[in-house]
C-alpha cells in the first residue's frame, strides 16, 4: 500500500481536530485492520413472514462472538413488500435499489427476502455456523486492499459530523459508502404476514451515504449526516465499506460504535 503524503496526513488530522473542537463533543475514531473484513448485508422486511429468523440470526453478530475486525453486519429493510398490508417503517426504496444493483453485479435473475449478501455474493448458507466461520476465515486471510479511517462527532443539531479517509495503492474507481445503523429496535406488527408478531431488529441501516468514488489513491471526505428524529445514538453505529470497480476486486469495511461520541447539553459524554 502506498503511504499517504505527509502533508495530506497532516491536513486530514487538522480537519479532524477542527471538527471535534468546533462542536465541543467527543470525537470517536476507528480504522480498518491490515486484513479484509467481511461485510454481511441482510435484505429483509417486516412484511415478510420468512424474514424474522434471518433478523434473529443477524442479531447474534455481537462483538464478543464475531468481532468487528472480522465481520461487519448491516440490515437493509426494503419496501417492495409493503403492499401486503404492513408498511415497514425502516424501509427505503434506496435500499431496494442497492439490492437490485447487487443482484445485477452477480448476474443473478432476481432479488428475494431474506437475502444475505456476504462479501458481495449471494450466500444461502446462513444457518450453517461452521460454514459461516469458514467463509470469514477465507475473507479475513486476504490482505486489505484499502485503508479506511472514520472519525465521527454528534452535534446538538441532530447531525453526525463524519470525516472519512480512504487510501489504497490500487484504489482508483473504488466506491465507498457510509451506513448509519441502529440496534435494539422493535415493532409490534398489526397487519400483513407477520400480524400480531413483535419483531426485534439490530444493525438496521437508517441512513446510507454514497457511493463516493475514489478518483485516485486517496480520499478525504467530510459528510454531515442528518439523524432520524427517533434514532438513539448511544445504541447506534457508523460503518464505512468499500466496493471494487471490478467484481473480482476485494472489499473492506470498518465499524464505529457511537455510544462514546454522544454528549448531552452540558458536554458530558452519555
């Protein structure tokens, strides 16, 4: 991996310090490891009767069971089953569009729910614990193609100020996304296929920013993300993940828990 020029690193560090100081709140940071981290994408819906088992499966990706330097999970709720009688409040047409794009990249014939995309590929063995660990071992054995560094600070204006640094020797054309997720969400479903069922969700994507394309070997980017009014930051996190320009390229991801990046009105960390 080519080193980032000293001037660029110094400028980026100054940007991070300025962001944190300007908002007078704790700034949290995370950096991707030297190896590749697996990204698990679950496409799900509260209106889908076969989705709750997959939702429960994703909730088991706790840090003590699957550290975030091995795998980063995300749940994208889609809206194309809303017509069955229940409107999924976490769904977005943006997430459905991402699912269709992932399917097209694989030259698959259709999207479905629950669908799990592991390392950019459709993966139907999610009930097989041993198989999952083998897949993670395979992905983690690859050197990282890209360095990702995140810094985030929450403001009193219900915004998350994010600084993203991405660098890699062969990073040109790589696309990077930022995903804001929330844990511990529940819904009491009163209609549709899951009528009278209480659903529990973790790693639910509430905001997706991107794609941000790297035009060269390094990228420094600032994003100000508006937070959903009902989002609880102490149980939320931010993920940066990359996709290669070519399907055969490697991917990378890094996760940042936001519990320590939140301040109350007195400036004390919550």
